[in-house]
């Protein structure tokens, strides 16, 4: 992920964590995201439980659909 994308995500981390948790809850997942941090041009999202591939796909789709991001620079989880 480019550093510009990372900066955009981190600046709104609290909103994105809330939205990710809402989407996970709507999917009837018992996983919830609780922290987002920036490390060497990567955004790391921690969860309270082990995440299934469906949950990862939903999170990836959400991040790629954020406004002002270059989705070509977002690597899959």
C-alpha cells in the first residue's frame, strides 16, 4: 500500500474500524476489529478472533471502495 493511502486510512481509523465492525456484524460474524495501526507502508487491523477468509474478503472490499484511495496499490490480505 502506498504511504499516501496509509495516511488517508490512518487519519480516519476510528470511522473505518466502526464501519468494518458494522459490516462484520451485518454478516453475522462474531469477529470484531479493535485496532488499526500503520507499519512500513502497511495498515494492520487487529481483531479479537481469528478471521475467516470471508471476513478478510469483506474487509478488503471495504478498504478498496474507500474514496480517495488508489486501489491499485492495495495488496490482498
